[in-house]
C-alpha cells in the first residue's frame, strides 16, 4: 500500500476543512462545485474537494500547471470517487471556460496569492457561481507566518503577492460583483504554529547538519520519522485508516474552545470569507 505522508499540519487542516464543508452542505443546497485554482495547500495537490465528491457532488478542478493537473488526476484516480470529478488545465484564469451561474459553490484554498491578476479571477469566480463563493487565505498574524517569512523560507515570498491575503481587499472586490457577505471566520486552529513546512522536514534538515559525517545516524533518523511521524489522509479516504479522523479530533480542542477572537487569531492558520449571490 502506498504512503502519502503530508505532515501533521496539512492533514489536520484537511480535516478541519472537511468539518466546515459538512456544515456548509447542511445549510446550503450544494451539488456542483468548482475549485479554481486548486493549487495552494501544502502536501498533495488536487484533493481539497474530495469531501464533496464523497458526498455525491460533482466537482470540477481547474489549474494553470500541467504538473498539478497530472498529480490531481493520479491521486483522484486512486480514490473510490470515479465519475464525480473533472480535472482541467486552463492557463487563463481571467476568463474561465464556463457559463454564468454554472456552479453552486466556487472556491479555493490559500491559492489567491499565487494568481496573477487575482482581481480578474475573483470576478470570474463570481460570474460562474450561481450562489456561493468561498475563499481561504493564510493568516499573517499567526507566529508561524512570521517565522517562515523572516527565518525559515524567505525566498518563497518572492513568488507570491502578499497584498492578496487580505480579507478586506477580497471583500471589496466581491462586493463590486454583487456578492453579499454571508460569513467571515477563522479555521485551522491547532496548538502549533504554521510554517507551511512539515515538522519532520525541519527536524531532518537540522539533524542532517549535525550528522553529515555519520551516514548511519542519518539513515536511522529517517527510519524513525518515516515510521512514527507519518500522516496520510489518502489512507483515510481509501478506508484503510478510519482512526485518523479521531486522532485529529483529539488535537482540535483549541479550534472548538469558545475563546475570544483575538486569542484564536493568534493561533489560526487561515481566514475565510463566504459570499452569496442570493
């Protein structure tokens, strides 16, 4: 059986997303979903909308890069959801290949700051949505963001547009398209910071520096992390690891505690806005 280790943080945020999607489906009639673009989350690319497909919805995934489309097709082809999804390569996000009001829900996760002309994409997302539009963005106020930007992965920030991870800016653009704000909130609130880099990779990087002259120690370290620190949501979706959800539930106490918003904002890895045409 293949292993798809994404790291604890990514698997945790996937389960929190799924919990949010469950609440969303309970309160809205959602059958057709467009995720555009679907690259944004760390880990495996193309499985953000698997929850919807598992509930019988039709999902369409769009991205601008062939490698993302190929990975999504491969991963989704391994899951028991055949016939409920389409993965499309479309490079021009300022003009989507769909008619007006084609989807009940149009959304993306941590993707907007990767997009050139994001304002035009938002306009298109509003056009092809018949009702709901949902955007998730990274939270700049949590400590892991600062660590990544100034210490761990400074070069990454040359590849994105930070001005677009701003809910006020996104809200202003969507209101111009006639969208009404339904909800704003915080999500993905564990008790660890979000650096967007798997913890074991950071550990391995540091350990490698201290053991470069000792290949045996490096090999042993790899065995330890590969055996113990392995988080694989694909195995859960395939029905091979049903206990994984319970593990995540035990770690979500901060997420579910009735704490002041200021406290949760310090820990939340992502923010979101849900809009509607109706």
